[in-house]
């Protein structure tokens, strides 16, 4: 039954994949190679001189207990952002799926936050929780809770997580909603006739059928929380108080662009490259086995 | 319409070389937007109108860090401007970049423009001067920390607004009285590392770092965990614990609290004047920064913050002549006096200060002279010339983190400063090895 169309000759297939290969080479492999090369040097900021130091940039990083601590911070941050953006999105999608009237408006409203750039979202949340004029912190004050993310590391972490996850809920909602629409009605109806209630149907039929989408979103969200949350953290906490919200990618920025230490910054990029590569391999090896296509 | 536009473009492209041949262009990159940006643009226009040999083209490149990064990236690409504004913490980075910058004293000597290094105020130029006494960059906007007092808040809490606040001992008493009088925010600060460590050290004539605060060599180490600094931070940590000192953030977030009338005392740059004068609906006053009686050689002089102008390498001699003329124009008494009065920044020459006094500005605007007096009363010592430390922007970040540890009560002042020294020294060693 399996029909395969094969190309005769080799130049046409090569030509067809050439654009993709070229784009990957120019925009991904070349910069990645540059980062690896640069991580072996300590250059001065102006590029006047550069000293080969082998792996000592890496040694310097791994002997810094604050750098090592930032791995832990990054792990906590990424897990929280991923959970906080996926679970509410799934919940909202399931509810939107059951709507009969006005679902168009509801859907559009839910997708809106995705249009807000991360840095703007950061400012928005910062204003709401501002210790002096913030609306939320003002109400919390009336409830007897003294909100101060400027000094309280836990509160600062909570705030950057919520601000990072908020816009992301829309993105995840979109995917979950589309996937829910693709669940065959007949299967659900059959289960309903057999007496399965809503949650039973959800756990045993809908969720397994959603698993490819959920897996895709897991990978995408983890990568998002690693790299694209920079703007939010920069706007709200700048990595503080103390080091409580200094994630790996923020340190790459501050060493490279604040400290002009390009060697260390490059070395950190290389480490990040490996961490994300490793994470993606783990996800595909272990999580994907539980996914039903 | 479209053809017309293309035609104009083509004409502009053809004609522009001729325009450039008549007048030499000097590019000037700075970090000022808003009102300050307008004032800079006006200075440049005045210079361009004053002569016909050179045209200065000014452009804003973002905030201080972004401007420095743009300058560095442009240099790497061979597109650097002639004059680059660099904030004071970037001084060591620029100094170490031999081959990328041309010292201002050389530029001035070659350009033949009027230039007398002695005309500049010692404590202002000291930050940007080599140990041999040569000016490496031209101070542009300089300010220094002072104590801002909300007199209405003092009176409301039952504290005499005229009470002596010249020493921290007196401030301590006042803070206790303010708190007891129902003031929720007795003291707030901006730029905590700059004011309560860097300036604190200079003001009490104790070293912030070895090797004359880094002036005498790259092999410098932080000394901010000394007895005087730790004692001060201990006191502030106690005030934070008692709710007498309110921490609002690493930058000048506290300014919003003070200008809204929420706080009684505020340690902030003298350049905060314009904003406070515009927004404050209460009776305010400027006092000299307090000092600890019995510590060091206090009060010495405070040091500056702000930015200076660096001349970059890689241009033609004719263009350097233009750059020299422009810097000389900026240093002239009229331009400086106007800048000082419009912005609240310090004058860079003594002459500009005198002209301002003669014009009756200090008498009409009480408090504007406090910073000038604080800077110029004593001759700077090796501890109060300024700071010249590599990776200093990042070291400030480390200090901020450690100070937050004290304010939160997680660390003692000694632990926090020992840790800041250890972490900062590691960065200084890296900077040393990158610039050997």
C-alpha cells in the first residue's frame, strides 16, 4: 500500500532543500559557530585585541556559585511559566469548546493578549503591582498584605512568572482550541451514550487525543521561557532582588551588554545552547513515548 | 508623485558630496532625550551657526548603556562617530581602549583651540583625568548627591524643619522623631551604590578600591568592606528594619515617592532639581549630604556622576580640528553657565560658576549652590578624585544585589560587603586580563 515517489537524479532534490539549508546555515549554524569560537577568547570590548584562553571562560563560569545558582532559578522559572501558561489555556479552551453562543467573541478576546509585546506586558504588570501606585498592591494593602516585590524574592518571582505566562496563555489557547475542534464528535457521543460523564470523557478520550498538541506546546513553551522572557524580566526586576530572578539568558545579556565581557557572554550562550538541546532531546526521547498520534 | 520623490532623492544623492566638501562634518552621539535632548540640540545649533567651517551632527543613541554599546559596535564596524558620550562608570573601559580613543588634551593641542586645563573644576575633571594630570575626556554633565528635605513633612511629624541635618548622627535622631511623629517614609534614596558607598567613601576620605580607587593601575581591588562603610550600612540596615528607611529600587524610583510628598528625606543627585521643582507641591530644601561625625577626614568632597565626551580614533585631522572647536565651544563660560542653570548639572569650569553667581541665579534659586560648594570646598584627595574600575556597571549591579540582602535582613552589612568585594574582584581580574 505504501506508495513512495522518488526523485530521479539528485540535482532537483538538492535544489529544493537548498533554500532551507542556506537559511539554516547563514542564520543558525554560522552564528552558533561564531559563539563557540568566541567563547575560547577574552577580547577587549573594542575588538582591538583578543587573547586565546582555551576553556577558561567556562572554568570561570562553573567556579562562580552565583552562575550555578542561576540554573536553579531558571529551572523554577521555566517550570512555573510553562505550567501557568498551559493549564489555564487548556481550561479556557475546554470551556470555549462547549460554548454555543458568542464563542467567536470569547475566542477573539482570549487571543488578544498575545498581541502585546513581552516588554509592554512587563510594564503593564509592573504598574499594577507597583509598590507605591499599583492597583493590585493597593488592594492587597487594604487586605493587610504588604506587597513588596522590590525586596521580596518570592513575590518578584511570582510577578515575572505571571507577566511572562499571561500573554502566552492566548497562544496556547489557540492551539488547544484547534486541537479540541479536531476531536471526533462520534467518539465523544459514543462515550456519552455509554454513560461517561464530562470529566471521565475528558480524561480518557479528549486528553489523550490532545497529547500531540500538548507535547508540541510543552517544547515551544520551555524554549519560550528560556529565551523570550528576557524583556519581561528586564522591565520588572532586572534580575533582582538580590539574584532571585536572574535567569541564564538575563545573565548572558548583562555580562555581554552591561559588562562588555564578550568572552564570558559567548561561553554562556554555548552552555545555553547545550542545555536547550539536551532538554529537547529528553523531551523527544521520554515524553514523546507517552504521546499518541 | 513617485517619480517626483525619486527625482528629489536622486538630486539629494548627487548634491550631498558637494555640501559635505564645503563644511567638515563632526558626528556627536549622545544619550539625552526629552528636555535635555532639546538643550543639547540647541547647543549644537548655536555652534553650527557660530562658524562656517564645521557642521556638528548630533544624534541620540538611547540610554547611557545603549549609547556606549552603539559606539563600541560602530567602532568595530569602522563607522564610529567623532565624539561619543560615555557615562562615568564606562570611564575605565574607554581609558583602557588605547587605539580606540584620542585623549581630549591631545585633540585640543592639535586643533589649536583655546584650552586651559586649570580652568576646569578639580573635582569634576578629576574623574576624567590621568594620574599625570591630563584630561582624557571632557566632562559634559556632572552632578553630585545632596540631601533633599520635605519641610512640610518634617513639620507635619512635629520635627523642626530647620533642625541640623549635617551629620548622620543628627539624621538618625530626626528619623526616630519622624517615625514617632507618624511619618511612614522618613528616608528614601536613589542610586544606592553611588550615594551610600561610592560617594560615602570619598566624602569620608576612605578608599573605595585600592590603587587610588583604580586610578593607579588595573590591579585594583575593592575596599568597600572597610570599617566606615560597614558601619554606615549597618545603621541603614537598622533604619530599614525599623521602617525609617524605605527601599524603592536600584535606580531613582524613590524620586516619585519624594516628589509626590510621600517621604521626608531623600538622598539624590543635585540634578534632581528640575524635576523636584516642577512637581513638588510642598516646601522643599536642598542640604549638603550628611556625614558621620568622627569618621575619616569628613566632610571631604563628594564625587560626580554623569557623563563625559570622548573623541574616537580613526578620523581625518581636519575633522579632529572641528571636534576640538566644538569641545572648546561647549566649555565656554556662557554655554556652561546656561547649561548649569537650565539643568541643575554642575558647571565644569569655575568661571561658569562665578558667572552664575554674578547673575544672581543662586540667590534667586536657593539650594542650587549646595552641590557646587560641596564639590569645591576641599581639594580632592586620592580617595575623592573619583573611581576608575573596569566592568564597573556590572560591579554596581553586584553591589545592588548585596545591599538588597542587607535591606531585606538576610545578610549583615559585613557579610554583604565581603561578598560584594569577592564577586567584584573576580570581575576586576577578568577586566585586567582582557586589557593587558
